[in-house]
C-alpha cells in the first residue's frame, strides 16, 4: 500500500495529514519542488510582508511531525514525468498548484512576482529599500500587496486593465468599496490602464503615461501546473480534469487544489478554484477515497482576503450572477452583497462581518434560499432561512 503525492503545498500536506487521520497505514511520500517544508501562502502577501508574522509561523508543521507520522518528505525535487516518479505507488495525488502568469511586454524582466515563500522574502527585502511601489493587477493578491506597501509608508499605485478592481470575482459594489478604501488610505488606483512596457524604475502605460516605481510587482493571475497530467495523457481542461470523486481519467490518480478542474454544483458546471478551503477539503475527500470511503466532493466554497484593516469573506461562488443585493450600509464599513442567479442565492460577500459570513456559508451549503427582498432587509434574520 503506498500513496505518492506530487506537490508539497497546502493540498499535498493536507492529503498526507488526512490519510493518517483516517488511519491509513501504508507508505506516504510527498515530493515537492520547493526547498521548504509545506507552508501556507495567505500570509505571504499579508502578515509576512508587513513583518507582523514571522517566517517560522507560515509552516504548516515542523519537520518532526512528518517523521512521527511516518510521512516521507522529499523537498527540492521537481517531478519531470509520471513515467519516472521517485517512488512507485498504488495511488497518486497530483497537488501541483499553479504558477504565476508572467508579463510578456518589453522590459517584463523588471517585475517581481509573489507566489512562493522565496518570492515573498524577495519582495519584502526590496520593499524595505523602495519609496514607490507599482502593483500591476487589481485582484486579491495585488491589492493585498498594495495595502501592505502603503501600510509600510510607501507610495503605492495599482494598475488595472479592467474598469474596476477584482472584476473577475466581485460585484461592482464591492469593487467600488475597495477602490474607495484604498484611495482613502493613499493608494493611487489606475483603472482601464494597460501596461505598454517596463523600465527599471517606471511602468509606461499605453497612453505613454509614466508611473515611477522603485519596485514593480505583477499579480496578474496564475496558470495551473497541469503539464505532468498532460504529458501522461490524462484529460486536461482549465487544469487537470477530475470527476466528482476528484479522480482523473486514470482512476488511480487524483488531482486536487489549484491544479484541478472539477464539477461543482456551486458553479453549475466545471470550475478550478484557488483557495485554501478548496485545497484542504479536496485533500480530505481524496484521503477518504483512498481509505475505501469514497464520497463525491460537495464542500461549499469559501474564501477570504485582508486589505488594510478590512476583511472580505466570500461564501459560495460569485460567478454567472444576474442580480446583486446590498445588505447594510458600506459607509458603516460593515455590509454584505448577496449574489443571485435566476432568483437563487449563489454567493455572499461579507465585509467586516465574520458572523454573517458563517451564516452565509451555512445558507449556501444547505441550498437555503433567502429571497432578494429578505436579503435587502437588514432586520431579516438570515438564520431563520436555515430552519
Ligand atoms: C500570495 C497569496 C495569497 C493567498 N491568500 C489567500 C487567502 O487569503 N485565502 C485563500 O483562501 N487563499 C489564498 N491564496 C490561495 C491559496 O494559497 C492556494 O489556493 C493554495 O495554496 C492551493 O494549494 P495547492 O496545494 O493546490 O497548491 P500550492 O499551495 O501552490 O502547492 C503546490 C506545490 O506543488 C509544487 N509543484 C508543482 N509542480 C511540481 C512538480 N512537477 N514536482 C514537484 N513539485 C511540484 C509547487 O512548487 C508548490 O509548492 C493565496 C495565494 C497566494 C499565492
């Protein structure tokens, strides 16, 4: 009995942990290309950059944990092909994550990226010496980096090609709120702005505007690491294609986390998610399947982002919506946005409302519908929809 896990990130670690928690007694090997113990990525663009969190606190477990649990960890090793894996296996779990999408414009080499611990350390070091920072990309990671830079007293600019921030995942009300909050704290937000080229200390836009920057960081999305699956002839779409049990087209090979595209009732179709919840819950689901207790993966998606002192928490998936309802008053800095498709609640964004987010998660998981007029009424008890 043996399990090989390729990828020593959030999902890879959790698979090994959950296998032992389920009582799996066979051999477990994690092969990861990074030269570190498995660690969490969320602090890399938040507490670690700000110096509020120490590097040792990002690691999911200390080295002794893996020894005690008899989990073999092979770090610093990139698996090139599934035909030559470092160990043989009965079950294989692909937890290879995703990598940064890179700029392709002239001068692209002047930009830094932030995905790994090493990259976070490099950005942190460069931030210390920089007076001005330009972040290309107004998504979660880009905005978190801009907030951290500003909190460290830097002159910070966000350049976004879309007409609003976080356009891929958030309603216009949420985008507007975050834009105002960033601007109120001194971040310069340039929307509808296209990068033409980079110079060592400047970003040049298509309209020839030049934005000075001691440090340029790009956060323009990721690409799933699906090459191993592709080369092995496994089905691949927007990531490695898996079924509802997270099995690839080879039933002995699973794929989880950022690299996997799976069928989700929350998406009304296939989706690839990039979140801690998704990596952890999919890993747990696969561990159960390997232990002879297969169950379809049905966990409700949730996500969070911290920018300045603002916490955004999302329950469900805000994709393909046709109606949004504002609950509460953004000027109070505590409000939610409910997302509907054809009158059915699909997602809830909660801003500085942890308790409401927890209720929203339960609503989404239970497929409980809160009618749009009820959601709009701040006096309506959301929990009553769960009864
Ligand atoms: C800066 C940042 C901030 C984030 N903040 C949040 C947040 O606030 N909330 C949230 O929910 N999510 C957040 N995320 C997303 C979350 O961290 C990811 O969704 C999660 O880490 C995915 O886990 P994973 O195991 O699928 O992939 P990863 O954690 O990326 O791990 C994959 C590992 O596989 C390795 N690998 C790839 N190919 C090979 C190979 N061929 N051989 C060996 N090893 C290989 C990679 O090097 C990597 O170490 C953030 C991500 C980043 C980058």
